[in-house]
């Protein structure tokens, strides 16, 4: 499974990348915000998108909207990483088509659970 | 413990977050000048936010706490709920200092000490919207004072929950009880025995249940009077369960009515705004319809609409916080200066040690090139010469390319100054504007670091001694606000740094008097000093003792240390000043430290290298034309008198007994404003040399800064003009 990690903070990308690697997902790429991620997504055949919410340039939410608005990408599973599980944010993200969210900081186990849930739902 | 985390990631975090913190200190000072800059507020908010996020993963809880509180302040600020004031800035800057402190601790493998509770409290208080008008005052201002997080508008809950019914309240309690603090229930319950619960009771109940600081969001729960769905939007955070059900709801196809009810009910389960996993699941179910493909986009959004509406409605009323949140997120977009694209993809972090090694090797290569050039020049072989000149081109390119990798913008040093000036000006009650030019000028990393302290000292001096107090300035007919200008530019293979102020300037006579008082000069000598020489007096050791003692930061760098330091970098420093108009300090340093252009000279059969920075001119001299002044040999060149030194007598063994020649070459060298002539036997020419430190035995030999290998394969000593003169002259 090819995964794109989007975060403006490279340490965070690395952390997420390591966690994913611990879960056996080794095919990952990184982008530092929505603006760089979107072209990559369009050309890269990614199976999964993990994006931070709060980023300069194009935020995770805008990226999500852009992904859902793109015919080729609209069914791409998106996991949103947020600092707080603010209801309004999550509700907005859900309405915009997010598949899951995870609150920082999280462990590999939590991440795994979130990812599994997303695929459960997609497959059901 | 903080160090279970992957050490490598920790190091990465320290570097990257360190950069963010550096930027933050600049941005914060900027902010004070442009308090309404929305982009800036967003950027600062994001800075703290990012550091917090990273620290969270590394279990640096103390760091998380402080950043979180600071972040909240900026969330309030960027939502225009409060205005930037100097007092606020003081607190925020203190917080940043604290964060930096913790950073250092983490760097030293210590556990960071949490910030003082007073500081956190102060921050939290500032995270509150300014209690000015609106509904806040009209309903109940008091309970808000303690509210800490995610409560941009705590007055709202107060306004809404005036009449909560017992049923609702029971429900709410049940929900809360399940979650947080069962013990707390009975008391407030009885307290709210009447049909109407008071705001205070409700607030304190929430406090009890959630612990202070988190309660704010809980209040809105009560608003939507009779509908049980109401408590849904309790706090600010959403639980997983809530989220699930929200998704269910949003994607639910035909049966959204039922679905709508579901999330609400489940939402009621948790009365704060944190969405739970279950909620999220059911939310997803609703959005997508269980088992239905996420396709069928048409009905889905339609169906979804009413559902969220219902939910959103109370939420909106209850929580204005949501509103600003979305625009804020959107506001992020324009403010980004399209960060260097895909940084993660195109850059590599390299240990500077490695760069130093590469630089060293390139240095060796330059030496070999020089040697080959010499040999090639001597040989008749045309092919050989071609190859050598090719090698020359490639080596030069390589050298400049490697140098480029070590270059850093001077911004790294300049970035500290807004803060330095701001703090100092506030301390001294001065009004000062700092203007910086040429922050993007690149220079060698080692230089950037080496220049940092001297520059800080000079800037502090300008602020402390240069700029006058506002009242004094006004009397002198100047604007109250003083101006300090800091600029950097590249000039050939040198960097020119200028620190300029429009302050009082220096009085040469005062300096003369001081010099005599300190016993540096006799009165008559002092009287003869030119103005420039007077200004340069401040670099004399012991001249600026006062500063060394009063240096607030305890760095203890006197002006003489500044001068020495610049000298070590093969640089020059110069002062111009005019009374009442201000002073101007010019520093000239080479772009890099590793390779130095020199003038090769011969004394007897030994080669020496004179740094080209010091060389002013060379000429052929008829030594019979020299004059003797004050018992010293001098020459007159274009009406200027230069003392003449026979360095051969100093440096070459047995040379002092040689008979004097009548003709010789003279090199005029300069150090600061002082110029002298050196008599040399032979001028070889200009050569770029790689500086090799002298061995331990020879280290510190006066007059020598190092050694190098010349083009003809011999060793040449590199002369250090100031120390040479100091020792022999």
C-alpha cells in the first residue's frame, strides 16, 4: 500500500513514517503541505493519505476538499491528524469526506486501529 | 521519561523545532510593531502549535503545556478576541524564553522543567477574550475568569443555559458521570435541585466533573431546551464514538432521519466537544450509509445536509468558537509564503563536520592545483598546459560549490537582533526602530557563528550608548524614536557589515581625555590623534571597562574582544562617528575562513604569505630616500609617512647582521587605520592558500597564524600582521 504523509513539520512526517513502518507500511512518501501533496496525489497512485490539519500553504482541510473534488481521487481514504479533537473541526472534516482522524500524540497501535477501521468501513 | 523516544527523532526535532523557535522570536518582535498582521498571528500560532505537536510525540509534557497555553493566546489573538499589547508581549516572550530553556534542557539530556504555574496562568488569562462588551458582561462575567482552553467565547454558555430542565440535567449528568468523575455528581445535583440551575452552579459542576480548565465547552449543552439531542455539542472536543456516528449520519442515504437521531443520542453521551471514536464511526455510517458505497454522491450530500444541520444548529448557537475556526483554517492559505516546495524530498541534513572535511580536502586539492600550475607553467608541453588550465577551472568551480554548501544567510545572526533591541530598549526606556538590510547575504557557517557575539555586542552598544533617551532626542530636534540600521552586503570576496545609529555620536575630545586618564597615551600624543584614531580607541583593551561590568547578559565581551574576534576572522573593523548625528561601525570579513588569498613574499630563501586583506600596496623603493623620524625609519609616499620595518630581521635567523641593501621592495600593510611598510626581498605574487594550523609545539608563535604549502611544494608561514607588530614593532 502506497501512503502519502503530509505535514509541514518534517520531524512529524518522520514520526508518522516510523509508526507506519512499524505497522508494516514501508511504501511511504512525504509532502510538506497541501500544495505539494496535491500534484503528487494526482500523479502518484496513492492508496492512502495521512495529512496534518494545520499547515501553511494549503491546510489539511483544504487538501481534503481538493481531493474529494477530484474525480480520480474522491475515493482515496484520508486520515486526518489533528492536535485536538475539536468537535467542530471533526464534524467539518467528516462532512468534507474524511475517513478517519487521529489525535496527536498517538501510538502505532492507535494508528493501526484507525487505519483498520477505515478499511473495514470501505470494504463493508 | 522523555527519552524513550527514538533518539534520532529527538535530535531531528530539536533541530527543526529550534528553527521554528528562532523564527518565533523574530516574528514576535515583528508582531509588536504590526499587531494587526493576521498572517503573522497565524504563523506564530502555527509555530507554537507545531512545536507542541512534535513535543507531544516525544513525551516532553512540560514543553507541550507551555506551547499549548501560548498557542491558545494566539488563537484568541488571531480571532480578534484580544489585542496585542506590550504587557501581553512580555508574557508571551517570557513563555518563549521558557520554551527555549526547556529546549536547552532537552538538548542536554535533562527532563525539561515545567514552566512556572504563574506564567501558565498568565498565558491562560490572556487566552481569554478581552472582557469588554457584548453578552459577556450582560450575563455573567465571573465564571469565565478561570476558563482556560478552547473557550474563545465562554460567555455564550452562560447566556444559553439559563434554564436547563431537570431532565436534561439528569441526562447530562449521566453522560458526564460515565465519563469522568462520578464522585462529583451528588453535590451539584442537589445544588441544582430547583427547576432552574444557576450559571454558577453549572459552571462549578462542570469544573468538578472535568477539572478546571476544560469545562467551558460543556456549558452549551444546555441550550437547546427540551430536545434531548441538545447536549450533543457539549464541549469543544469530539470523541471517537461521536465521530463515527457523525460519519454514519453524514453518509447515510435515505434513512437520515433515524440516523440523525442516532448521532445526537450518542453525541449526548459525551458532553464535551471532543468527538469519540464511536461517534465518529456512526457519523461515518450516516455519511456513507452503512455498507453503501461512498459513491452516489448526489443523495448523500443532500441527505447529509439536514442531518448535520440539526446538529450544527445548536452547535453554532452554542459555540461561536466553531465559526472562527473554519475561516481561520482557511486564512492559513494566503499567509503561507509558499514554503520551499517539498523540502522533505530535496534536502538532506549533513553534519557540518562532514562539510568541514570536504572543505579540507578541497583545500588540499587547491594546493595540488597550485603545484601543478607551477609545473605546467614551466613545462613546454602544450597538452600538459591545457590539462592544467582545465584542472584550474574545475577546481575553482568545485571550491566555490563546496563553499556554497557551507554558506548560510546572515539572517541567522540578524534574527536575534529584533528581540535584543526590543528588550534592551524596553529596559532602558528608549524608543528604537531596528532596520535590517541584506539579511539574505550568505557567508560561511563558521563565520556566521563567530560573528554572532561581536555583532550582538555592537548592537547593544548602539542601543545603550548610541541612541539617546526620547526626551533628549526631542530636545535635539530629532524624532523620539531612534534608528539602528544593520546591513550586510557582499563586496567581492568580502562581506561588509554595517551597524549604524542616529544617536549622539562620539566626542573625540572625550575619548582623548579618557585615553590620557587611563594612561594609554601622553597628553601630547593624544592631542595629535586624528578623529578616526580617537574612535578606534574604544577598541583598546581596558578602555571600555564599564561595559564589561554592566553587560546585562553577562556575556562579558568588551569592545577589545570584539576587535580581537574580528581580527581572528581576518577581518577589519572601523568606526566613523559624527557628534549629534550618530555612529557607523563597519566590519569587513572574508567570505570564508578556510581559504585565504595572500601575497607571497620571500625573505632570504624562505617564503611567507601575507594575508591580502592587509596589503594596501607594493612598490619598489630606493632605500636611501627613507627618513628618520623620532629614531624610527620612515618613508614618505604621496605625502603620507609610513614607519618602515625590516621584517627579515625579525623572521629570518641570522638576517640582522646582513648589510643593508640600497634597493628593495616595500609592502604597505594596514591594520585598522594604522599603516606601515614592510621591507621584503622578493615579491612572488598572489596565491590562494589553505590555512593549516601550526602544530602544537609552534602554536601561538607570535606573528604566525598558520602555515601552507606553496605552489612550488614548499612550506610557507602565514603572517599575522597585528600580532607580528605587537610582538616586534
